[in-house]
C-alpha cells in the first residue's frame, strides 16, 4: 500500500532512511521521469514518420539522414535509461533501493534526488571510475 505524500515533500536526513514516505517520493519521481521519456519518445517517432520523405536535393537528404541517426541514438539511450528506471522501481518494491550495491551502505539522499537511478554511493562510484580509468589507460 502506497503512502500519500504532499507535492512539496522532500526527503531529509533526519528521518529514518528509506521509510515509506521516501520510497513513495522516489517511486513518484522515477515514474514521472519515465512518463516524460516515453512522451518524448512518442514525439520523436511521430517526427521521424513525418520526416520520412524523399528529398530530391542530395544535401537535404544527407542532412535528414544525419538528423535521423542522431535521433535514433538518442532513443537508444532513452531505452537504456527506461530499463534503469524500471530496475530502480523494482528495487523500491524489494526494499533494496537507496543502498549501495557494492557496500550495502545507504546512498545519500542528495545523490538519489539528483540521480534516482544511482546504484552506488559516491565513494563506490568514484572507486569504480578510478578502476575504469586504470584499465582504460593500460
């Protein structure tokens, strides 16, 4: 059962971590974000369908194809983001949302508010990025 929260509610450090209100706050935030992405995606699809016309001019056709490729790459990124949002929603349901996958420690509320799909604490994320740099520089 979802708890009702006011639109002006923001999680604060003093309350118990990932209580019902915080979980509902992040659930709503994630669902709103997902709805916005899906709406943009539908608009992009409509635009691509309208744009699907033959351009007699070679430069116009090339420009149109470039725009189309950029939009398709953006849609692919959005598809991956939706998968991450769905995974975060699942973590809210199973009670693991807000906890670092690496350390098990709570992820800061500020980080979750800025990046609600975060799975690592800032410290764990920094370690992860340092390791990536080391392997990439080899």
